[in-house]
């Protein structure tokens, strides 16, 4: 590993660790705190008033990546992080400023997400010469017409970004689950830009984890989770590992699928399939798992999935 990569990792970790307390202080002063939905369990009601939007600190990763490797690809990855984070910021700001747990409407979020995704995909295709093919196993590539590829990848990116957003429901959960995913992209990429961006994000997440682990001193909010979701989804497209996403993103997709199944089952039967969705709440309410246990188990599963995905990428694709 290049010395510059280790330096970038260390710098991002130290900066986030040192600066997050000042951000938390500022959020408290501005009273930008988390409102809690009434249907959430009692232990979550106690979290009312926790500073929201701590995900803003992850912008340090964008600037650190650009400082160490100011190439166009790093700037592009930073743009995916910032644009998706902007959608989350708008949602968080409405929640915090007006104490409205609903935030901005789902339709508004989707309009922004689709617009940003299509624009970023066009940049990849026209400036970075991304091909309109999907890599399959044994070196076989499914070549698609350009308009079909853009349509499929837009749904792929927006869907996965929102699945990752669903995972941010317990203290430290998304951080613990997304670190293995970023490490997977660091491990498989031969692009120094992707390696730098992935390692720097790991450093930032480790720094934020200190303040986000239960009991969280601040929540990253959609500002952080949407930024993580957008950047990880675009990394999958950039590295042509879309076929591995059901394994690599297993935890995120399970969270999203539990919500879809819960809604579908309730509409059909007026009964609940899970005690509560996303599924991390089910483990808490039905089995009495603590937040730390859920975070630890889900994190372990994410590392396991990243390892399986790496083996498939190295020996099968």
C-alpha cells in the first residue's frame, strides 16, 4: 500500500475525530436535533433532541481525497457524495428545523435522486468513457444499448442508495456495515483514485463512529447516509461489479426488502410480517437484541458478504 494512502486514511480519521465535537456543539446551538416518530420503540423516544446532520463532517473525506489525489475521477466521486448528501441535507434540515419526522416528501427526494443520477451517469459515459455493458461471470459482458443501460443503471443506483439509507436506523449501524463495503472497493480497484476515496471514507467513518456508537452523541442523518449510498452505488457501476451487488449489499437490500414486504403483507392481510421494519427493529423488539448486538452482528455479516464478493470477483468474474 502506498504511503500516501495510509497518510490520507490517518489524516481523515484524525480530522473527523477532532472536529466532530465542534460540529455537534454547533448543531446543539442551532437546535438542529432529531425528531422521533411516535411509532418507534420507547428506547428510541429517549433519543429525541440528539443533534442531527453530523454526516456533514464526512465532507472532510471529499476534500482530503481531492487534496491527496486531485484527479478528475476523485472529483467525480466527491460529486456523487456531495449531490446525494445534498438530498439528505434538505430532508434533515426540514426534520430538524421544523421538528417534522417526515422531512421532505419521498417524491421530492426521488426527483433529485433521478436527476443527479442521470447527470452523473452521462458524465461517466462521455468524459470517463464508461462502457454500456454489465460484466457477468467468466469474463462475459452483457452489452446494452446506451438508453437501456442508462435506464437500468439509474434504477440500480437510486434503488441501492435508498436501501443503504434504510440501514441508518440504529446508533453506529450504517457506519459499521458500510466500512466493509468501502474496503471491498479499495481491495478490488486498480485505480488509485478509487483506492484513495474508499480508504479516506473508511477513515472518516471510523472517526465519526466514536461519536455515533450507542449511545450516539449525534446522528449522521440522511445527510450522511444518502451520501454514502450514492457513492457506494456509483462505485459499483464504475468498477463493473453490479452482478455482485445482491451479495455485497446484502444487509442494505435486506433492510429495504423488509420494508417492502412489511407494507405488502399488511395490505394483503392487515397483519405485520415483522414486529417492525426495517428489519433491525424486528431483532430488537422480537428477540430483545441490544443496539450494540445488532450493530455487531450486522457488521460481521457485511464483512462476510464483502469477503464472499471478493472471492467471486477474483476467481469467478
